C-alpha cells in the first residue's frame, strides 16, 4: 500500500481524513483508487489531460510530479497539497 497525505481543502471529500492508504502501480491508478472510494477527489487534483492542476502540488517520495505517469511501489509516500495563492 501507498501512504497518501491529503490537504485540508480536500478533506471534505475524504470524510475528514488527512492520511489514507491506497493502491496503484502509477500515480494515475492511485488517484483512480482514491476516486473510487472518494468520488470527485481525482478531478480536484488533475485535469482532463491528466496533468496536475495549477493550484495543486503532488510529491512522490519528496520529488514533485506534474502528471499521473510516475510509477509507484508499495511503501511509497504521496503528498498532495494546494499551492498558496493570493496577493
């Protein structure tokens, strides 16, 4: 299983959970697994072209990714968070 940290702005989709366990051999499949359990979550994170939305950031084992292609393995950690904006 893969550990996933969920930002506060998406916890309304996860019933308030900030840490989840999910399965998938790629980031895209991991997001599919999460979306099957928490409908609407995937769409808030990636767009229709499977790119990470501009206001979101995803890190896999500490390295930032911008699409859903990266491969994952059991024990990996995925951090999803919303980028700060404003002025």
